[in-house]
C-alpha cells in the first residue's frame, strides 16, 4: 500500500485510484488527466508524505502553477487552480516553518536548483 501511495502522487497530492476514470474527461485504465480537479476529487487522499521525492513534486508543481498564474495562462478566479495554490502554499509554509521538515525542504530545493521543471509541460509547450 505504501508504494502505491508513493507512486500515485501529483504535486504532492495522492490519488487512491488514478486509473479509475472517475473524473469526467478521464478514461478508465489510463492515468487521470483532470489535474485541475484533484483538490475536490473524492479519490484524493488526505495525506502528505514528507519524502524527498514528494517534496520535489510539491516544489516543482508550485513553481509551475505560480508561473501559469503570473503569465495569465490560468485565471486567478478559477477555483480549482486557486485550491491547488492554497494547498501548495500551505504545505510549503508548514514545511518551511517546521524545525523537523525545514532541512528536508532546503535539501530538496538545493537538489532541484538548475534542473528542468517537468511540471511546466502542463501549461507550457516549450521547455524551461
């Protein structure tokens, strides 16, 4: 179960069944593509595992989402994206303010420095 949880993440959020076709517009047997709906999806698991890889997902997704907001690719009035931003900001804030997790956050930020952000592909066609 633990490995399934770790493998079914996107931006730090875990899905109980990302191949179910649960969201309209997704197809059973294929990975869900309706990422804008994660925050309100019944398949979303209310857990954040502070692993190195999971923190990397959170940081990269947060960075890409912020860029999309700043460039007007997504609207600041779209509740689905605002909920994502709120989740990401909350988790980032909690980690940066926690003596237990701050070191992990800094370590992952250092590890990611200078690397391409694959999450940008959600919003932007060109490579960063």
